[in-house]
C-alpha cells in the first residue's frame, strides 16, 4: 500500500473497505419485488400492504447503503479507485443508478400508500433525477474505462449493467409525466425516456452477441459468476416494461399499445428462452458447489423486469396466459429474493460478506 494510504483512518471503518457498488443490487432486488407485486394482475389480500412494506425496506436499505458507501469513499479511496479500475467491479456502478430510480419509481407505484402522493412525487423526482444522471455518466465512463484501462480476456454479462441503467430510467420516467406541467415539460421527459430506451437497447444489441458467443465458444463461467447470466434478462424485461409504460403515458398515440405488443411479445419470448438457459447453468453450477455470493442478487431484479414486462403485455393484450406468466414469474422472484435476503443477512452477521473477496480465476476452474 502507498505511504499516503497507510496514514488514512482505515481503522475507523474497516468493515466498509470491501463494500463495493454491487451491494446496490440488493436494493434493486427488494424494490423490484415491491414494484412488480404492486402491479400484479392479481387481487390477493394483503399483497399491496406487503409490497408497501418491502418498498419501505428498500428505501431504508438505500439510505443506509448510501451512507456506508460515503464512508467507503472517505476512508478507503485507494480501494475505491481499485474498484473503478477492476473490470469485474466497475460495471456495477450502474447499480447505484438503478437502485435510486427503482426506489423512486416505487414511491409512485406503491409507496404513496404510506407517505402520501405529494411526498411520493417529490421523492421520485429527486431520486429519478439523481439516478438518471448517474446512469448516463456510468453508461459512458465504464465503457471508456473498459477500452482504455481494463484488460479483459472474454465478454461477461456484467458488461450489461451500466448500459441497462438508462433503460430503467426510460421505463420508470413516464410515471412522472402526469405530475409535470402539460406541454413542453411532459413531452420533453417522454422524449428523453425514448432516447434512453434507444441508447440502452442499441448498446445491449452490441454486447449481447459477445456474451452469447463467449458462452458457446469458450468455457462456462466460473461457478461464482454463473448467476450473472441472469443479468441478460434485465435489458430484455426492462425494455418490454418501458414499451408498455410509453403506451400508457401517451394515450393520444393510438398505435403505441400495438407497438408495445409487437415489440414486447417477441422479446419476452427470447427472455423466457434465456431464463431457461441461465437457470440450467445455475443448477449445474450449484451441483458443482456454487456457494453464496452477492452475485445471487442477479436472480432477483432481472426476473422482476420480466414480471413487469409480462404485466404490461397482459394489460395491453387482455391475454390470461400473460397474466398467469406474470404471476408465475413473480413466485419465482419472491423465492429468489427470500433466499438472497436470508443468505445476505447471515453473511452480514457473520462478517463473511464484508471480508476481502476471493476473486475467481477462470483459468483454474475445471469444467469437466
């Protein structure tokens, strides 16, 4: 360690030294369960109240994590810089954006039940603005670092994290449209959401073939990284959700619902294919001893985007099959969240999750 780093007050916050940006995935997953459950086409007693409670939990977790990450940057800047220059960690800076926007959107979806609509609108406006700004910066800075500083040998699903952040803003931004002055303000926000939709979608279309090509031509991912395959579902489900929210936010465009269906149904079909593939790979890794890491949160938020995508398609088509698909995916989402949350809490209490990470070495992983 450099001489200057030795004099930093590291002893004040030793638990936060290895607290990386990937921890925001837990906030995203919790908010995703709340948001998806609150819009389910299902009238289950107590469901909305439970979703409001989960949203509150995600807000509290976000506030605590923001404070912890601030301590990390204040007292462990050397480690924070290493995170930015680490190709396995830097993409997760997109999780900060998605956590902010997801919790903000949840305020309007279900949080207003507890805090009131005026407070929910103000909270969403602040979190949406901050999260969108951070997401756009991450979508540029992280790929720049990948080109200039990072040394990578093969494509990784983690590459999708920073470029999918603007898609989350595109999907949840239309919720604010009715609360803006009519005319230029509403049209500008909606146009910005369309622009972020295109930005994220085209970037995903560039990276996704690299990820799939790496799977079929190289070795399987190391066991600890296998859950990151579920990250591919993020842009698929979130873009479908965005297409549906665009249709809801622009009722004056009669073709918008039709476009949402024409786009969303094929993409949802591919998402289900990928879900089956990623699930099979996860089961394979689990049989080979895959233990719990924070990558297990990849089982939550990406699946949640597929739930909201299926919900929107069910609304615009009226098909019962899509409603039951949304319900089935939500059951899977809740099960994944319960497992990830329980393991995370256990790891926090034991201190294992805040210890120095063991970086997997792909070249040492046996795939036989």
